C-alpha cells in the first residue's frame, strides 16, 4: 500500500512548523504533523484570556535575532510590531524598593549609588574597559581597583545569585562558577534587554503566525494527538499507524520519552504560572520585572507591554515560579539542566535514535539544549537544507 505521506513531523512548535513548511513548500513533500497539544505554536502559543488580554500561556516569548535569513523567513508569515524588550530588577532598598535595568548598566549604576560616587565609578569603568562593552563579573573581580571589585560583588548579590537560586533550585555553592563569571555589566545607557538587529512581536500574535506557517496544501496537521501512540520504533523499522514508514521523520519531543525513559528521565526545570487580572491600565513599570532578591516567584510579566494591545481599564500579569520537573501529568519540561552526567544520559538516547535511517532529533527537548526561538528556526532551516539537497 502506498504511503500517504513522505515526511512525519512530530511537534508543531517552531522546530516542527518551520521544518514542515520547508519540506512541503521547497521539497514538494507530503507532510503529516502530529501535535500532542490541542493547538499549534508550542510554548510560543498565545490566546485571549477571559478579560480579553492577549497572553502567552507558557511564559513570555520575545522575538529577537541578528539572523537575517530567519527574520526574512518568518516575516513571510507575520507583520511585526516594533517592540524593544526592557527588563528591570525590583529590589528592596531601605524602606522602599529600587528598579534597576537588567543587564546592569550605567543607568543601573546611577540608580544605586549617590551621584558623585556613581560618576567617579562610571569614569573608571569607561577608562578601563571602554564604552558600549559588556564586561563580565569575572573581569571586574580581577581588577586591582577595590571599587570596581565591590561593584562586581553588588551585581552578584543583587541581580544574580538569589535569582539563579530560585531559577535552578541551587545553593550559591552549587551554582557553576563559569556561569557566575559570565554575568555581564553593560557599559552603556542602552537599557534594552537584547541588542539584536531585528526585534519585535508578531503583530497579530504568535498563534496566527504558526497557523500561516502550517497552512499549505501538502501539510496535514493533527492536534490533540500523541505521536508516540501512532509511531512505533520496532527493531530497525519505524511504524506509523501499524504500517512501515520509510520517509523522513523529524522528532521535536522529549528524547527520553521517545524510548519510554528506559535509561532514566532527563532532568529539567519546570515552571508554574499564576495569572492575575487587574482593573488598571498597567500594573507595573515594564513588561518584565525580575524579583532578584526576595519573593518566591522569579519575575512578573505584564503582557500588554509586549503585545502593544490597547485595552483600557484591565490588564493581566503572570507570576512565574520555578521548580524541579518530575514528569507528572500536566508538567512541562522547560529548561534542560546541562551538566556532564545529564549530557551522558542524553547521549544514550541519541545513540538509540541514530540507529534509525532518516530519523532526526530537532529542538530543545529532542536535543536536550536551550534554544532561543530564532536559533531553533535557523536549525530547522539548516536541517531542511541538508535533507533537500
């Protein structure tokens, strides 16, 4: 019996959607996309809540890239809202609180220190390292100047260490010194969180962008479908709905789940989100406010800043809590915990997948890596370049 499809793509997030479109449009392939959730878009999925606010259900997604190919490609499927992301750290200070731009920069410096001290320290930094540079804490701590070393300690204590403890469930002793060393101080007045050439938000939302990506006569999308109930790895064969499948398979799900966690579950951090609707135009000063010193949550996102939505008298905020992923029903693995032991465990699953011809692991779950959206779009395009040679 002839196969109905040439390619099977598992997952309708960025990796799966871009791959499916390329295989169908550029390669003339008939593509079946199977998505476990009831919607496309993966973790970038957005929707309107009961108050009419456009929210990101799985946490804030801000698009930014310096990759022109990726930007031009996605621009085919959405117009863009010019949005430059700004993040502040909200920290207790005496009887009140301060908000400092993150990454810590010259504006942050002037907020924390009295004017004369800030001006003198700023001049030292610029004379030593030069303007518009991102200087790491490690570099600052190696300075012979005690005031510069003290600044590094301030940034470590007030911006980095407690936030990282909450995010990763670690004590200061467990935090990788190499990670600490890379924390930057930006010697600039540029308060944007990203400095990429292309930044913005899909004007109508991420979900319409993904719907357009997958809208092609040779793409069939089935949502609410667990691919691992439809696809079986049987010896050296791939079965789809019980029949041998000899086409290309791109798998974007969790690598350990593909093999029933036979070697043990890959460790991740998961997130709990608490949404609150407030009867005000805006609840906070910026789209994202990090709580780097106190509070159980890591940050609060207010979506109207991100989406540019004009909706007077109501706004929705989201508090974000990080904890260990257990694999319980309903939990979502968000951040791979990268270390030598976990990488070795992942390598065992990858070796299993590599035994199958034309079977490709793609994306943050399948590759056990952290990817920004633009980077995974680029990976998908590069993989399809190879497949369609």
